[in-house]
C-alpha cells in the first residue's frame, strides 16, 4: 500500500487540496462540517503527516526519544530500566505524547540518532540516559536545538537540565550501615565503569574504606548483567579472606550473586550480607529478601516526563536533585558470624 496523500484525501472528500490542507492544519477557510468530514476521511485512510514536511513548518512530532547504548540483553531483564520507561510513558501519555525507544551499539551511534531525529523532526525532545564522566553526547545535544533532560549528575551534563540522586551519598549510607553491623571486608559489584554514577559509587566506597579502616574494600565493574554479576561474585567468594558483605549496583546482579553464594554453601546473612542498590519486586520476593536502597522508580520516570515536557514548552530549569533513596534493611544483612 502506498502512503495516502493530501490529493487522495481531496479526491475522496470532493474538495480541493487547499481545503484539505486547511482542515488538517487547523487553519480557517473551511466550515466546521467540512473540516470534520475531511478529518474523518483522513483517519479512515490512515493518513499521517510526512516528517520532512512537518519539520519545515515547525510542527511538534508528539514524540519524545530515549536511546540506550547498553547491551539489549541486560535491558531486557533490568527492573530499574523497565520502571523508568513505564513511568516515562505514563507521564508523557497525560499530554498525548509518545515515547520512541531505540537500543544502539555505542554512543557514537546514539549521537547519530539525535542528529537524524532533529533533522527529520522525529521527536520534540530527548531523555539522556547513562551519563558518562566524559560524555560526547552532552556537547552534541548542546549544539542541537533538541530540548533535553539528563538523568544523572551532579555535574558532567554541561548546560543541560538534569534530574539526579546523589549516588555518592547513597553508597556512603550503605557502607556506614554495614560497618555499623561489624563488617570490615566489603566488596562492590559495580556497573559499567565509564558511567558517572558508577564512578561516584566506586570513589565513595574507597573514601569510606579509608575513613572506617576497612580491609581490602574494592569494586568489580561489570556490564550490569546477571551473568557478569554471578561471575564477579564467584571470584570474590573464592578469594581468601573473602568479603563478609557485597554491595551490588542492581537487583538483578544481587539476585545472581545470592544464587552463587547459596550454590557455594554460604549462609545468608550469617556468612555473607548482600545489599542491592535497586529495590524492585524481585528484591522483595527473594528468600531471603534483599536489603536495598528503595525509591519509587516509576515516579522518577514520571518526573522525567514532566520536566522534559516543561522544557519543550520553553520553561527554564537547570536541574532537580531528588532525595537520597532510603536504605531498607531486610533479611539479607546481619552482623558477620566471625
């Protein structure tokens, strides 16, 4: 089937192409009855505005874009990402705006997507995800005319507005809690090492180790997948002395780590305490239930949507810091047995 045109709608409606153009663009020049008839025929024919023509006249696309350069296999099982996307779509739907999600192989491909979206007027704005410490996408988007909101900070996002939580403060809460229980050998199964929030968590553990005189506190970067989370846990628990507590950067890795610990005959939490940076239903349904940093990730997605829609409407904002997530102690943490 070929794409229906204004000419097709005009022939079906029995009016001129000019009258169809007036009706479709909400301009005066046709009666209300004629406008409604033309719109009904256009809807029946499946007509949609051409993106290039829409770009020329500066009309809104009614879409917001989100591009991820993480491995698609990790996103498919990541509750945090799923909740963010769900909240985003819910917040956008209130204003009749859709979400266009793409997964690409790297951030160079991501930058190319932004350039194409802008030139073709495909989206009205974008959410920048997974902020890097040296992030070329920030400069790319600053040069563009696309409204942007960054999920991440503080800093490293240039002049773009951001919504962020303090990952350093969150990690310090976790380490202080574990140290208060008596843990001195604390390991960290981290996410992608180039991500800004991963680096802030790693540095926070290092600083806390010096302040609290912890033994051999270290971080093991991964790709956030359950496979790498399990492999890192197996290496850590094979060392001597092994850690008495492990902090995971995602709940999917924490669950994988729990499985490895049980497989190796460890008791949770007597032999090993486990803490997750994310708190989803998955963490709460495990046995033992996982101690985790808890926040409403769906509401965070809704906030991102509202903030971006405000920026698209011309509002001026620099950023918004959210409260540090609460640490919820459950069955996976206790004082070390020895």
